[in-house]
């Protein structure tokens, strides 16, 4: 019987297989950041161990880093200690680090791909659940706990029990104005936040094949929000072209050998998935969340749902709690929800294409009165590229704030937070209670919807702006 | 990781069910950079109540936690295990543990013992009647003893062996050094490296 993409990559990394024991898998790339690594390095020290493969390990600072005044000492002493600890650990153990101020610094899941370190058929781990991002390249990439971080540092392997496989096939083409973010939010709303539990999801079908690499990363990034361990997309010409010319991508005869291997990384026609879901892309529209988990979403044209409409009592209860927390009432049109803050950034939507898309919408327009718009590039390289293209000017001319790279308001571990009761339209991935600041309310949206929302002050898509603009005399 | 063969100590009866990891160690402790120093965060909210069992001076120095069913549910934070160990607990007895918590415990050498609720009740009564009562958790014999009380528990052979030998996953994997080296020798040269030689 044929094998799925995930099974092929798994099989290619089995160091040891024994009856009654988990498989021992080899790890090709280990990414580190400041939050989940300190105790792992401590464990190494305590046991007199070293990092087995510093040449397969890389660290960056992202969660705690400020996005303003980065040349000044970090104000929060606890955040500062976490960053200083990472710097000391990387120096002591010989791990490559891109600290704040470095040109390669940024969100760990933006940094790996842009350096060309994430490649098809690899195993990639990080003490961070959004490691699933790297699956966009046809890599098996998943988040791990701190003991596992230590395990990989010491052995470059992990004992792993096998995953189940799920196919999410997206047929047809996405309509104009519908993005990868809308698609993944719709997928999560469909299968639920626990629907992917125990699975590696492979996204396939015409709509997926047509996506750019960055859009594919947006999709795989949020696999974890469906409860899945990982998301994957089979590598193709789009993948190979994206890698070409990147710092760590293979060249010359190495590239030929690599591409020959990468082409084998496809699910065989006769392979069987443990579960399959089919989504019709042509029916999709801009999608936003109204609740406090990423599965609580609806098309922008819809209204806040009535909790009473849910048959499942636990879903009904969850919807009731969510509306209460979000300060929304059933039946309220989503388009009428006013926001205080718009956040463009994160490992979901903080790459150059995302910034271009948001800039294209906001160009020549202004951020609505009383709305604060933060644009936080996913990495310094993204930032430099955006500046070279003049995107920063587009944003600042519209009244948005152009910030330094990092996780920022995605989780508010740095000073970028919502105040209690404040509401945001955010291109990030989690709308949990308090995620962006204690008492903050988050609506997950695409970069295009974020930009349009900044202009109108309430949830909106670019199409809504076109009608508003047409109705108004030019210059007003 | 230290080997666990048999342990004898006084106990804390925690008559609560569904003790989740947020209660064991609240989220704001996660900014710490060490594996130790979590003892003050253990059950932080509950300890503000002077009546809470851990605040009873007679429980000072106890090393066995006897808890209600579904201990360790919720977030996967390993800090929950560290906090229990930092505080001084060597073993937790309950009729049911959350899977991830149990896995994390095993990785850190904290013994989780599953006993029938009736046995947990008997232990609660014994240690509440006399706080000086000692409980023995014998991993070699796979049984819990307390005075005349004696109850066997199950633990799969592989997990028991790892605890008895004090083998953490890392030491075990390091025994497969030959396999790892052989695998590395066969890795294609086009795979990327983060360091340039
Ligand atoms: S951007 Fe957000 S989701 Fe991504 S790594 Fe940072 S905190 Fe996590």
C-alpha cells in the first residue's frame, strides 16, 4: 500500500524502531527562542551534556522583544532576564543566535524559512506550538515541550509515538479577495478546534497548489488551532523556486540531488488517510472570528450567532461565554463591530506578502479616528524589504505605527498589549481570552480585512471600501 | 534523573478532584528561566487560605501527595511537575491522572501512583487521623504500604524500569549512540546546516 507524505518523511527519519517502544526520530532542524529553552539548557549543564549538533540548531529572540526603542535596555526585568539567559546559553553551548538588533532577528517561524533552513522532507522542531508553519515546505514540523527541547539538544533525536493522518482537500479556486487566512479560518470553523487532535493534516487540492509559499505558511501555521500536531503541503515548483537563492538552500549538484528527492515527497495515489475532509474553495468569502477560540468564526457578511442555535450543549455554553467576554450580542452584524486597535503581524501574517497586501488596501487612505494600527514585520529582513519598497511610508502616511520586528501583540509578552475591554482586529492566530492583554478582545482577520477595518473603524473588507470610496467625492 | 526504588515519607491529603495545572502552578510563573524555585508557586492561590492543608505546620516536610481523581489536567506545562518536586514531593497518589501530566512526571522522575479510590480514601483517613503517619511507595514491589494497609499498583514495565534505573529519556537515547551515529553518517549532504564551517 502507498504511503502519505507525512509517513514518507517519518520513515526517512527513523533512527531506531523496536517492538513496544516509540520510534526514535532524527531531527534535521531545531529552532530555539527565549521562553521555552532556559530550563532545557540548565538540564544539559546539570548533567554535563553538550549540544550534539550545534550545526542543526539556531536561536532567535522574539516573544519578549520590544518593538520600540530597541537600542535601549529592556524595561521589564523578567523579560530582560529571559533574553539575557538565552544569550548566555547560546554563547556557552555554541549555538547560533540572532539577538535583538541583528539583521536576521525575528519571529522564529519567519526566520527559518527566509534563511532557506526549512526545506522539504525535513523534521523541524521548536518549543513552540506554531512550529507547524514549516510544514508548508513539506517538512514534518511540530511543537515540543521543554524536556523534549533538552532531549533534542542532547541527542538530536526524539522518541515519538506515530501520528494519524488527515487530508484536507480544497477543491476549486479561491474567489478574488479571499486569502489563505480566510481559508484556514474557515477550515478550523469546519473541523473544530479539537478536530485535528492526534493528526498530521495534509492540505491538498487545486486551491492549495495555487497558493504562494507565504500563503501556504499561513495555512500550516494555524493547523495547531485545529488541534493538529502538524500541517503539511507537498513540495512543488513553487516550493523549489521559493528556496532558490536563499542563504542555506542547496546549490548546483546539491540542488539537483535535493530536488530529485523532494519530488518523491508526495502522497501516493493508493495511500489511505485515517480521515478526509473536502472544502469547496469557490464558496468561501472573507472570514473573521467573533468568539474566544479560533473555531468560532464566520464569513464577514454574517452576524454574531445565537448561542441557542448550537445543538451541542458544550458548544452552546462556549458560545455564551464567548459573547459575554467579547461584549457582543447575538444577531449583531459582524460588519458593525467597531475596533480600537488593528494589529498586522505575527508568524501567521507578518511576512512581506502580508504587508504588501495590507499596504495596497490602505494606500491613499487613512486610519479611522480613534483607531490605533500597529504594523509589526515578522522579521528584520521583512522589515528591510518593506522599507525598500516604501511600504513603511504607506503605513505611516495613513496614520499607522511602523514597529520593529517580533511577536509583539500576538501574545503581548512585550509592552504591546490591549487594555482591558479594548477590541482588536488582528492578523495573528489566537483569540483566547486575555491573549493580547488582560481583558482584551480579539477578532482574527486577514491582512486585507485588517487594513480595511483600520480605515472604516469597524470590521470590513477591501470590497466595502471600494463602495464607500465611490459614494464619496474624491478628496473628502 | 535520580533512581526511584522505594520512598517513605509523611503525606499531604488533598481532598480535591480535577486539580488542573493552572492550579498547580499559575501562568505568571512561566517567565522564570529555571527548573527550580517554583515551590512558592505550587498551589499559589489556595495557599493564600490559612486553612489550606499545605499551610498546616504538621504537614511540613511531607513528601507524598494523596490527591483526588483527575489530577494534573489542563495545560501541558512541565512547570507543574517541577513545582511539586521543588516543594519536596517525591510521589503523587490519585485514582486518575491526566495523560500529559503523567508523561511529564515520568520524564522528571516524579512517581505517579494510581490506586482505586477506596484505597485513596483509606490513606486519607489514616494520614488525617495522625499526621505523623508515614506512607511507603515501593516501586520494586509495586505496592503502597501504610501501617497494616497494603495495596498493589500497576505501572508498565518500561516506565518502571526507567524509574528504577533513574533513566531519563535522554540517558536512554544516549545508549543508542551507535544508531544515531549510523543514521547521521547516511544523511544526505544537501540537508542544511545552521553553521558554516
Ligand atoms: S508570533 Fe505569536 S504565535 Fe508566532 S511564535 Fe510569536 S507568539 Fe507564537
